[in-house]
């Protein structure tokens, strides 16, 4: 039998790399998709390409956008500092409408490939308060997707797969480790340097570091200090 195809959104980070491993373990033929959207550094794009190749993705694409044109996020506007202390509310690292844009492009590629499944590493437990990482958002997007595409209208329904949605960061790391994920190859930091070394103090670094501690797994992250 021919393996089912799936589009996997990959950022080069811990979560999306784990999602890729999960999809592969479920027998999917994986097509990975990243976005060069004007983010602060290219280390995560290099990590996404590297992990996709190492893990045997069928094809890896990078779509170029410029979300910096609209700004509004510390990840796309260098005049806004990345916070290095925990705050309240939705942080300035939220990128306006990012997952909606990314999922829409993934939806288009899935239709071209004849893939019914799109995997995304959103998480509603250990996350930074982003509204587009919630289950109700994913459900709403899936409903829209099944109204919007020729494939769905002709009977091939789209399924947005979110295997990490209700997992803690520790549980994600434990599951990925059991599947053989090499987290040394991933970059999660919002302000990593050109070598992919993490700052250790941004929100993403704090969640990642605590996840390894809680999972009882050695943290092989490359830190600047």
C-alpha cells in the first residue's frame, strides 16, 4: 500500500521536530514546510532544513513571506525587544495571524500533493499564551479548510493534526526522545545567534530548559553562556 502523505509544518524547534517524528511513526510520507517570514535569525530555518533531511522527509520547502512589512511582533521588528523576563498576557513575541497564514499555505500544498493531513506543533499547555495555539482555533481552521478547497468539496476532507496540543513540554520531550529525536539539532530560541546558540533567557528558552528538567532528560541545547 502507498503511504499516506502529510504536510508537516516545521520551524526547526523542539515541538515541530517532535511532530515530524510522530507523523513518521504513524506511517506518513512526510513533506515538510518552513517559512522565511522575516524572523530575527536564520538559525531556525537551517535547523528545519537539517532535521528534515536527517529524519528522511520526502521533500522540504521554504516559503518566503515578509511579515515584517506589517510588524507588530518582537520576532519580526528589531525595534521591539524580545522580553527576557516572564510577563503577563499575550507577549510581544506573538506574530499577528502567523499560524493562519502558515496553515493556509500548508493547505494549498497539501491539496497539490493529494495529502489529507496537515500536522502542526501547537500546544495549549506549556505555551506562551498565543491565541492561535488553542484547540478551538484549530477546529475552526479545519472547518474553514473543508469549505475552501476543491479536494474537500470532492470528498477528501482535510484533517489538522495536533499531537502535542494537550501535552506538557516534559511529555513532548519524553515522547520525542522515545522516538529517537536528536534535540541537539533543533533551535527554539527567539534570539539565537548565527551558530544557533540559544540565549537561555527568552520565554522559549525558559520553557525548553524547564521541560528537559521535568522530563529527566539531559538538555543538550547549545547555549551562548
